[in-house]
C-alpha cells in the first residue's frame, strides 16, 4: 500500500470517529446557533433553527444527556421558560467535529483533484 | 473565508435577523408616530412646553415593558455576545450628551420657533444611544439621516405642522397594522406543551 493510500485510509477511518451526536442536521443547527449566542430560550431556537417544537425538544434532551448543553427552567409571569446554553464540553466537541469534518473534506478534495 | 470570519458572519446574520424580526411588531412605529402627531399638534397650536414633550415622549418609557410583554414571549429571547468597540461606546456617550442637551433646552424653551433644538437633540440622542444598546452599527446611518432630514426640512421650510401630523398618523396606522399582523403570525405557545 502506498503512502498516499494509507493516508486516505486514515481519513476514511476518521469518518467512523465522527461525533454521531453532533452529526445530525437538527442537532448541528442547534449547536451552531448556541455557539453564536451566550444563551437562548426555547422559542428563539424554534424560530432560528426552523425545527418543530417536538423535534427540538427531543434533540435538546439528547444534547443535555451528553453534557453538551445546559437547560435552566424558570417561570416568567407563571409561564415556564427554558434558557439553553452551550457548555464548555459542548463547545470543545463542536470544534473537534469541525476539525474532523475539515480533515475529511480536505482529503476528499485532494483525492478528487489527483 | 477563515473560521473566525465565518463565525463573525454567522453571528452578524443571527443578530440582524433577530433585530429585524424584533422590530416587526410595529411598537416603535406606533410610538414614533405618536411622537410626531403630538409634535405636529403642538406646533399647530403654538403650544410647545415640557408638558407636551412629556405627552409625546412619555409613552417611550413603556417601550421596554411593551417589548417584554408582547414581543419577547412570541419571538423568544437570546443573549448575544456584545462586542462593543470603543467607537460604539463613544457614539453612545455622544448620544447621552444629546439627550442631556434635549432635556436642558426643553426646560428653558420659551418660544415654539426654538423647538427644533430640543427635538433634534432628542432624536439624535435616542438614535445614538440605540447604537450603544443594540451594538448594531448600522443604526448609526439612520441616526444621522433622520434628524438631519428633520433639521433640513425645517430649515428649508418644507415641513409644516400638518405634514408632521399626517406623517405621524400614517406611521401609527402602519405600526398598528404591523402589530396586528405580528400577533396573528406569532401566537404565544406555552413551553409546558413541550417535552423539555
């Protein structure tokens, strides 16, 4: 196997290591929005991501389970409001995901170019 | 485009979208329209006084409360990172000076013909401080253009009390139409319907 082939195999294997929690269009949208704000409430995320309320809720729970976000519930005028914030762990995971995807895409482009 | 640039672009895009939808409720249009109607009526009746200024500008004090009660429950709330540069702080400080000038000149105003001073100061002050509050530099262009139009209009004498009243009336009608549309498009949905 040539050096180039083994390099490409490394990148193909990298695909298996991609964070499957982040590697979902819905959750990626959520994390990208949260990465750009300090915190946001549920309604803001619904409007910004375009996800349905049920879909957003399910994905938020999943992200909270792995510690990528925190959800603070409070009551404003007797109506519950959830404020969602990206954790440091979540930010690191997102950056790592970005780096992995960039590596894979660069390898693919290099392969297509050769 | 490198990572930092794309982050900045996305943040600006989110802020712009949030800012524009935040003002689709028509509230600022209703309040500004009301101000213009009061100014127009006061000029027409030759009765500019601190009382008329209070009647005109007083409802602006409820702007925050109206946003909190009407807009935020429907659009949601996000706290953006506010990177305020020195120039934005400087603009805000200039706005504060204009507002102070508006208050002081408004207290000492004796003749309707000198109203241009306090009103211009107030408009510039509000617009400049909005740049500081929102961190949205684009408002600066409007902050300069709108008061300039006001001053030039009176300087060149093409603005009359009737025209100001009519403009204010139209703004209020547009604002009310926007508010009705906004309330229909964004009903409040209680979070307890959701699973979070």
